[in-house]
C-alpha cells in the first residue's frame, strides 16, 4: 500500500535532512550567566535560584529525582539527562513513556530526530503530507515513523523473551537497558547508562508510549495462544518508588514539565505515611520548569506551594521557572556540572534494592 | 499528633464553608449563545465550531470518548460529565486517576469540594496553614484531607475484597461503581452511573491518584503476608481500549485538557493497525479544550493537526478551543443537550465486551 | 501595479465571504449561567465574581470606564460595547487606536470584518497570498485593505477640515463621531453613539492606528505648504482623563485586555494626587479580562493587586478573569443588561466638561 | 500624613535591601550556547535562529530598530540595551514610556530597582503593606515611590525650561538626555548614551508613564496662568519615525515584548507608502521575544507572518521566540557582541535629521 516511488523517497529525505543535535552541557561554562541572572528579576532570577537549589541538592546528603515530561529529550536535551546520570547528578528518574521509549530508547537503537525545515510559509509542515510520508511531528521536530516501528517491535521482542510475569515499568526498563548494552548503537543513552549505574527509571504510564504497542501485541498473541504474558503493574511502580523515597531520606526533585511524573513522585511522601512511615520527610528541595499557566487548576501547572498544602513538598527551597525548558535546562545543568558538587557524592544505586 | 483544639476546628470549618456546586447544563439553554459565537472570531468562533462538531458526533453513527485531564470535575463540571453518561452522550471515558478517584468517587462517598474563601490579601490561602489544618488545595478549591483518606481506605477495602488478580483500571473502576451502588451517598456520580450504563472508564495512570495509596498498602501487606495481590496492568487498559476502538468503528473525541488520557485514546488507532486491523479509521471527530501553549512541544499542548501526522486524528472535523475548560464546557454541553441528537442514539454498552 | 484580473477578484471574494456578526447581549439571558458559575471554581468562579462586581458598579454612585485593548471589537463584541454606551452602562471609554479607528469607525463607514475560511490545511491563510490580495489578517479575521485605506483618507479629511490646532484624541474622536452622524452608514457604531451621548473616548496612543496614516499625511502636506496643522497631544488626553476621574469621584474599571489603556486609566489616580487632589480615591472596582501571563513582569499581565501597591486600584472589589475575552464578555454583559441596574443610573455626559 | 516612624523606615529598608544588578553581556561569551541551541528544537532553536538574524542585520547595510515593551529594563537588561546603543548595534529605539522614563531615566538620576525579598509565604509582598510604605511593585521587583516622584518632578522641570511648543516624544527625550549629561548620576544610561550618539528614542504613548505626571502638572499650571505650554504630538512621532524608515532603506526590528511600540514601528512601512514612497521596503529582518499567546487575537501576540499580510514585515528573515525576555536577551546580545559584526557598521545618527 505504501508508495515506494523515488519522488516520495526524495521528498522524505529532504524533510529528514537536519538531525537534532543534543547540547553538551560540558562544552560551555554557564556559571557566570547563572550568577548574573540571580541578581536580575522575573524568570532570570528564578532560574538563578533554581540552579542554586539544584547545587544545594548535590551538596546535601540527599537523593535527587529527575522528573521528565514533555519532549525536551527529543528536542536536544537528551545528552544533558544522560550526562547527569553518568556523573552521579541524579539518583532516580521518573518520566513519561515517550521520553524514555520513543525518544531515548529510539535513539539508543541508532535512530535520530530531525529539525523540521523552515519553509517560506513558515509552518512546521503540512500534516496531511507528513502522514502520507510516514513522518511524525512533534511541534518543529520530525521522526521517521518507519524507524519508530522498530521500537515497537523491539519492545515486543523483549516482552517475548521475558515471557510471563507482573513487572513494574522499572523492571521492564531495566531489561531495555540490558538490551541496549547488547544491541544498542549509541553509548550515550539515558536508558543504557542508567542500567549500568543502577539508576532506576520509572514510567508510571508506561503503556502510553511506543512500549504500549509492542506490549499489547505481545499480550494479544499470547492470550490467543492461551499463554501467560507480561503485565506492567503501575501499583508496583508506585510501591517501589515509595520504597526508594523511604530509603532515601532527604530528597530533591528536578522537574521538567508536569503531568503524571510530577504528581507521582510527589505522592511518594503521602504513600510512605500511609504505610506507617510517619517520619518520612517532605521533598526538601524542588524545582519545576514549565510554561503551564496556574490558572487552569490542573496538576501540571500547580505551584510547588500548592503541593506543600498536600504535605508533599517543603516550601523552603522550592522554585518554579517559567520557561520552555530547552532554553534553560542547558544553563542550569552546565552551571551544576562546572561547580562540581557531584564529585563527592555517594552513589545510591537504588536499582539494586529490587534485585 | 493532630491538634484537636476548638480553635483549629473553627478555623478549618471557616475555610471549608462554601461548597463547590456543580453546574446543571439542563437548567439553561446555551443554544442561542453558541449560535451567535459561531459567527464571531477567536475562541468564541472555535467554541461555536467545537459545539457543532460534538453535535455531529452525536448525530453520526459514531462512538464518543470523553477524555478528562485537569480538575474540572472538582471545579464544578462533575454533573455535566455524569449527565452526559446518563443521557447517552458518551460511550467511554478515559481520564486521569484524580478525576475519577479523588474527585468523583470521593463525592460519591458523600464528600464535597469547597471554594477557597476570598480574603483581602487575595491569595488562595497560606499553604503552610493549610497543611497544618489538613486541607489540600487545588488552585482556589479546598479538600478536607481527612475525608480524602477515606477514599484511600475504601480503595484498599475494594482491593482486599478482590484479593488477587491482574486487572485493567477499567475492571477495578467497575468494582468501584458497584461499591457506590451499594454504599454510595450520591446518586449522581460519574463512576456509579457509568457502572449502571456499562460505560467503561479507563485511567491509564491509575495508581497516580488516591487509588494508588490504597493499592500500595494492599500490596505491601499481602506481600509481607506472602499472599497474592491485585495488580493494575496498564497494558490491559491499552489493549481493552483498542478493542473498543476496533469495535466502535467511527469515533469522536471530546477532550478536556491533555496529558496521558489525550495521547492514550489517540494511540488506539495506531495500536489497532499494529494488531493487523489495517482498516481501523482515524478518530473522525476531535475536540480539545485547553490553555496549554503549543510552543513547549509537549503532547498536552500539541494540536490535533499534529496528531494527524501520526495518523491518529482526521483533520476534517477537529477543533482546539483555547479556554479554561470550566468556562466553556457548560456552554458546549448545554447546547448539545438541548439539541437532543443524543435522543436517538444507540446504547453501545462497551463495558459488556469484557464481562 | 495592482492585479485586476477576474481570478484575483474571485479569489479575494472567496476569502471575504463570511462576515463577522457581532453578538447581541440582549438576545439571550446569561443570568442563570453567571449565577451557576459563581458557585464553581477557577475561571468560571472568577467570571461569576467579575459579573457581580460590574453590577455593583452600576448600582453604586460610580463612574464606569470601559477600557479596551486587543481585537474583540473586530471579533464580534462591537455591538456589546456600543450597547453598553447606548444603555448608560459606561461613562467613558479608554481604548487602543485600532479598536476605535480601524475597527469601529471602519464599520461605521459601512465596511465589515470577515471570518477567515477554514481550509483543510487549517491555518488562517497564506500570508504571502493575503498580502498580494490586499487582505489584512487579525488571527482568524480578515479585512479588505482597500477598505481600510478609506479610513485613512477620511481621517485625513477630518483633519483637513479642522485645519490647525493642538487636540486631545478625545476631541478628534468627537469630530469622528460627528462625521459618522452626517456620513456614516451604520447607526450602531460606538464612536457615533458615544458622540450622541457625550461619552468621551480616549486613545492615548492615537497615532498608533489607521488614524496615524491620515494625520501624518495631513501634517506632511501642510508643513510642506508652510501651514499650521493638527497635532494630537497625548498629555492633553491624560489631563482630561484625570479631570474626569476627579469629577467622577467613585469609579470602576471594566478592562478588556491590557496595554496602554489599562495603565493610562489607572494612573489618573496618581495624577490627581500630583495635581493636589489628595482625596482622590483609588478606583473602587476593577475587572480585567486577559490571558496574559503574569510571569513576564509586563503591565498588561500585572495583577490588580499589584496595581494597588501603586495606589491605583483598591483591593476590595477587583477581579482578574483568565479568558480570551470574546468568550466571556457576552456573558458578563448580558447578565448586567438583564439585571437592569443601569436603568436608574444618572447620565454623566463627561464629554460636556470640555465643550 | 506619611508615617515617619523608625519601624516604618526599618521595614522599608528591609524590603529595599537587594538591588537589581544589570547583566553585562560582555562578561561572558554566549556564542557556543547559541550555536548549540540552533541545532536543537522548540524555543532553543528559535533563539538560535533569532540570534543569527540579528547578526545578519548587523552585517547587512541595514538600520536596526530596538523595540521595547515590558519591564526588562527594570529587571536587569538595562545595561544590555545601553551597551547596544553605545556599540553601534542599534540605530533607533521605540519603547514604552515606562521603559524610558520610569526605568532608565529613573536610574540615570541615581535611583535603583530592588529584588523583592523571598519570604516563606513566597508571594512577592503584601500589596496593602507596600502601598502604606510607598513601595511600588513590578512582579518581583520593588521601586521606592518617593524616588519615582523625583522623576515626575524632573520631567516637570524640563518641560518648564522648554516653556512652550509642540514636540515629538523624541525631541523631549533628547532634552532628557541632555539633562542627564549635565545632572545625571549614572553614565551608563540608555537615554544619556542615545543622546550622545544621536540615536533617537520614540515613545508613542509618552504620557502613559511618569513623564505624564510631570507634563500634566506643567500644562495645568500654565493653562491656569494663561500661558502657552509643552504638548507632545504623537503624530509627530509617527511622522519622524516614518522619515527615518524612509531614510534608512533596509531595516531590521529587534522587538522585546509587543504593545504599541511593536505596531508603531511596523506601521512606518505603510505610512511611507501613503506618503507616496511606494518603493519603501518592508522590514527585512524581524525578531520578537514574547510569551504572549497568539490565540487572543491581539497585536502583542500576533505573529510576524501575520504582520506580513499587512505588508509590514518580510517573511524571509523573521523569528518569534517564546520566552520571558530576561532569560534570552542576555544570550542573544552576548552572542552578537562577541561576533563583532557591529565593529564595521556605519553610524547612522538618525537623530541629526531633526536638528
């Protein structure tokens, strides 16, 4: 059914010509910028303070949770996140399925994201044409859907190999990391490095991603064949993440975007209480970078002060930063990397708790 | 540890004095407003067109998915959603856990949401004081945390009664509906009416809600006791929802907010394809009401045209509406209710597919 | 140089086929909706309270300033504003030049705004094509630029007729009202009705509009000819508006959008003080409808509480409403019209102060 | 009437303890960051492209207009703007009155802006307390109102010295620059440097600022005394700015925020046409940094593509950047400064056209 004409191929190649290159936080020193911004107003000042709080997290005896929603991994921040894990600047990750599966694991298999070409009409492509060409669009970023299908299939294969069982997303993602070590085409993948460093990754809505396609196929076929299958228990995610929070003691949150990951990681404090850990402390440090408007009453946009009414986050060291994250994450991360507070940090290797 | 002084009680009572009352779409006729807005510009015009598309969904032989993220259920739109299910204006629901558990099930048990008082300083409360009083805040709306704990506990009890098994969130929410029929204190609950009408409800990130607390407690205790337990398989959610989409044929989406529910329901088209249903049609109609800004590249804010590049949504009858949803859902719903296209609709009772 | 081919004419006619029709607040009764919204949360509740405050303004012995920025006049709210002036619901207007000249005066001369057609590609037109066709775009609204040039020319003629002098924008707009009474093609024009009712209209940045073109042409020609000319003194605007505020005593602001008009009308309180009127009270009531995000630190987005730190607005009866104004102004205005507090109001006819 | 107690003084001093320090674009080199961002997605990429376009403006034989709305001058970007003028990176300025008078001229007289203290409650101050203390608030930035009154008074004095005449805002601001050379307390003031470099500054809504207070006082007193007075003719602003555009030939716009300055400078192209300069080219380059949402249909948020439908801006080299400007202006400006394309530029000294 697919059109294999050379015209189509050429057009597709033309649209997928410019690779998104991930920024390297180590290649420039953002410290003087961050220091200057701290003395300004508005979002600059907020960014300056957020960077300071992130450095406090790294200096303090404190577990750092990197919390990801949105598409910054596709949009050029993937190496920053991978470097954070590699350099012991993060102890656990909570993320959307897309960030982990469609974006990082996808690139781990050797695929790329592309910058949509700027055309005179200035839009980001004619979506009907893109559909015909099997190009998926994330705002101004393109993905070759045929490549993305390879992800679905790899997930299917990993599930087939596991065969049967009720797993947390963390346990499944660990298998994905192992797969990348063996078959991956990119060393600098978050999933892979996290696997190697025992940094657990949680996707509380794991099936809401390319992983879902492979897993549903796996289940449907095995149900048809009368076999057991792999299930992803989101309660296990919450249970395990709460155990980590209890084990961690003091904790800090570096949140990019909102959504399920934001709420999920914050809720571990309440969950610990319900399990009888009355002395579980609120998240001591918290940063959220988002452009969401508080006035819609949704969780993604809710302030960290609001979270403190729920007993989740302490109000002393919290900072919201109003910015499209790809513009400020490189500055915040570069500042922290160059200040080197991560150098003396103890490796937590929380992933080992579940081995 | 909790302070039981009369001062504290009085202060708490003072803060929880004004109940949020849910708007009744049947009590006023929004048709002339919607008709006039269609001839205007900007968001009015978009709302007018969205209402028209919703009416087309109801007229057409088409399954309607109500897709909820954000806090409009807490904020006064809960009766609208319940009435939609009751009056056969919706065939399935995909929602955040909070909408279903913390908000609707919570009120189903007889509890209420409250309007934060307007004080001279004009904020929505001092979050440190609120924490001390066990009052949780959603922007300008208050919840008694002690009441919310009753939800956690009821979920725990329902899980204990089920005992063991791998369930989709839909199957668990069905049990919650049954519980409300037997023990609930409010007839007009979405969870309850959906149960009675076999309208399935899916929460793809079910444990990211008050349900998570009860379920983790259940698992931890039973693991400790060496017993089997209830797991919530998010793959099963995706599998079942895809089956419904395949069964449904033509479909339309009425989306309030974005987040996981939006992406999840759209992805069923792709999932059906992967399962070999190559003729599964894209969602024919789609409406999304959101204030999210497209420029952050996240899924919540992504346009329905972008979704069509992924092959999920057809571009012919789609409409984004830029509005805090509580201001426009009552108008859109009242218009559709008074136009009565729902009167002749066939009941789909998709829930029966899984009995 | 302009292409007069029939193809071009046809294409232009095709793009300008659907007239924007202004909503009639009298044709539906929004009272039950507004009452229900007051008991909800988020923007609904804010709209409910804003409507209440507007009714308080009308009931109280208080001068009401309608303050307009943005394009709601072009987008279907023009009749609402004209009806407010006609029915004594407003005592003075402060607006952008575009609202008054390009939009209202333009329609007063018999021209129209158009809804951009929805095409499959879904944008609001190819701006390069629009430029070639002399069609100007405001988001999803089109204007025939050749008609707009008639406005420039009429302004030029009015200036020529005045000949020479330093005028406030108010004085010039009064001449425009007079022109419409004599030559206008639409009775229901804000500029015309305001003229007839002695309701003064101020445009603090008057030359930032179609009026600027006609006036610059007038000045350039007369300077070349060595003659005196008309100048528009923005200090006179501020002086006259402050005089009205002093005369008014208690006052209320109904602000749509932000920008210069918002700040200008608020500043009259400070200006009165500087002139020695120490007892000039802050604006007692204030409503602003805007989607601007406070976090950019600009005046348009600044809260009314912030304005109170400057001594401009009292905090007791102020309400921000987060909405694209065309969706809520019709509800707020219809509610006030049907409650009829305007019926007993004294006509202030502030325009007469300067005769 | 003012409270002069030591408690009040202490409290005020406490609130005005942290001076806003303006960032120095020369003190760090943003080139590697900007280069990396160009290869990313979303706002990073847009910022990278905007920086490239600004460099093109500087390389090309092209007049550069710096266009300012919002409060970035108060919030730490003032030195960037002053340095741009000093280093021949800008040929004319169009701004809100507040940017020029309340912020830059204010600091030129030796006064400062302050960072609002972070308190535990986390707001930006109790506005009722601020009003009592004569502290004015701009989001998270404080101003001593008693110092601001010195600006009003200085403007009054300058007007008194001029005595009588109809001036453009440019002509008046030139006098302000002269005043600063003679009496100012800060060399690095935009108004002062612009005066010295014959870079004209236009404020199309000049009286909508602290200048308005001084000028109204001047007019009222002189009218009472039967004398002539200074008037600020906004038509003259438009006429002069159009003359500069005609003289300039090719032109580029660097716009921070929207509002009147954005529209005003764009309209010069149309105005030139009306004056018979049919060959006046559209603005060849255009950048706008704003967080305004396009969906409200207002001018501030309208895209540069929309401006091209009006024949104002060419679509080839235009770029919107979605960011709170204080976070990105330092990067964009530092990049351009270090690339040194400004070094060979011809000084335009447009101010001399009107001597």
